[in-house]
C-alpha cells in the first residue's frame, strides 16, 4: 500500500464519518461539563471507544471519573498518543442554536467539544485501518485543560497515562484562523504562562502630610514603569516576552489617605526558559531595589503556571506533510507564535515526550458566530471542518508509526 493511497483512504473515511462527528460535537456541546467534572462526557467517550473496538480503556484520573485513555494496536511496534481536551468553561451561553448548552453556566466556549468529537471520529478511522497500523495508538481524552494549576495534563502524566508513549499529537481549533487552514510550527508555538503577585508595604498616613508617611504608591508607579523596561531593555529584541499588570489595589480607597499597602498582580508570557528566568530575576531585582529606594518593603510572589508549548521539529514537519497531502498545500501554513498557552506543554516539558501541537481554522465569516473569540458567550465554530481534524489525528498516528 502506498502512502498516498492510505492518506486518501483516511480522508475518505473521515468524510464518511462527518455527520456522526458533528452529531457528537453537538451532544458534547449541549451537555458541557466543567474542568474535573467531565463525568458524563468521559462515560460517553468510553462507550464510543468500546463500540469501535478499542482496548485497555481506562476511565478516571486525579481521583475523579474524568478523563479516558484507550488503545488500538495493529502490528507490534511503537506507541503514538493522540490528545483531545474535553472540558468546558464557567460561562452562560448566549447562542440560540438547537445544540446550545443545557447546563447552566457551563459552556464549550473554547472548542474542546470539537476536539473530543474529532478524536472519536479518528478512533473510528483507526479501527477501520487497524491492520495497517505498525504499532499502537493510544487516545488520550484529557480533562481540565482550562483549570490552570489543576491541569489535567499534569495529572495524567503523573498517573502514568502516557507511560510508554513515543510521540504525542494534539490540535486546537481556532475561530480567528480561516476555516480549513491548518497551521503547523517547529519549536515554540504557544507561550509559557506565569503569574505574579506583588505587595508593597509603606506607612499609611494623612494625604496632606506625606512627610509623616511612607507612600507605597510612589514605589508602585516606579515599578510599573521599570517592568516595561525589563521587556524593552533586558529581553533581546529577537526574543518575545510580555509583562502585563492585571490589577492594582491599595489598602485604602479614600481621597485624603496615603495607603499602607499597594498590591499588584499580573502575567508574564515567554517562549524560552532563559527569557523566563531573566524576566523573573529582573522583576525581583527591580522590586526590591525600588522598594528600598522608596523606604518600602516589597514582596514578590512569582508563579510558573504553564510551560511553553514546544514542538519537536521532525513531528512538526510530519504534520505539515500529512496536512498538505490531505488538504492541499494552499490550505497549510506556518503558525505565528501565539502568546496564549496550553497545558499540552506538560507532555513535552515535564513528560519529555516528543510532541507536536497544531491549529485548525474554524472561523467562517458566512457562518454565524464562528468568528467570535474563544471564551466568549457567543463562541461557535464551523462544523464543516471537524472531519479534517479527525483525518489529521488518524493520519498522524498512521504515518508516525509507518515512519518508526
Ligand atoms: Zn480555552
Ligand atoms: Zn482551548
């Protein structure tokens, strides 16, 4: 069997399954569940996998009934993992579609319903080409992508869900990418997300008598400026970093009081660990020296939430190759760097698994709501692209095993 024949077969099988994939997406959309509460979602996933002959079905991670892994094997060989995240967000849906969320204040507003349905579509394809698989494919339906420090990826790794895996592929649909466009990238693709909290303590007093107080707002103003100088003067212009202040509060909120305390919080986004280290240590230096100059005390708490998502070059090339073969080179392009982040990053960063993450466009200006931003109560997506996600998943697994 030639490569082309099989890529074509995978595309044809994906197209055949299109209506089923859309129906599943609508089911998951209507029955959206929050991070670490994806119990019914997981049950349904396991049922679908059993139906098409998957084995070693494991349900429940992190002491919950959430998350599913399952395997299908052809010949003896390596193991490729395919990952979909399955959780929704605490939002009240404002769309009026027939498949709108039935669960109050829970909505699939990031497209994880599409990932879940597409990976189930891929499961069916893989079952149909099982005899051509030169190894094992492990599907990984991951809970709690949206839950920050309670990351489902981290828990699945810790609990051995990815043990024995030689490479892993994941994708995200995006409403700001034109429908049907596949984006790949070698090396970093999504940023590391860090958070920080800063408390500056002075000495409160009367607004008319600053000489009797120690004003922490003066230190805060200077620190806010100095933070932006870290980005412009200490990070190479060839690299990328963002430092944003998301909140400033003072211990008093009165016009004639110098507050005792100022608290600030914000985020830092970077792609390279050395840049991340540099920003963190510069923030420590700047806050403690400005505090000293202003006779205040500063306490900086710097938190590393999610590492950067970094794609293994050979696997990124493989995604480009199969996407071009599946859909034509005009529908494939290099992804720009994205300052957003993904807990898929744990698989390569913590798990040391060769990994690749790709994007699929689902924004179509002619289809209502499909270009609305992710995490908006009016988010929707172009379902006509979902079979392509299934084809990408299945083709990646088949081809990665073929090459191994
Ligand atoms: Zn999201
Ligand atoms: Zn997402």
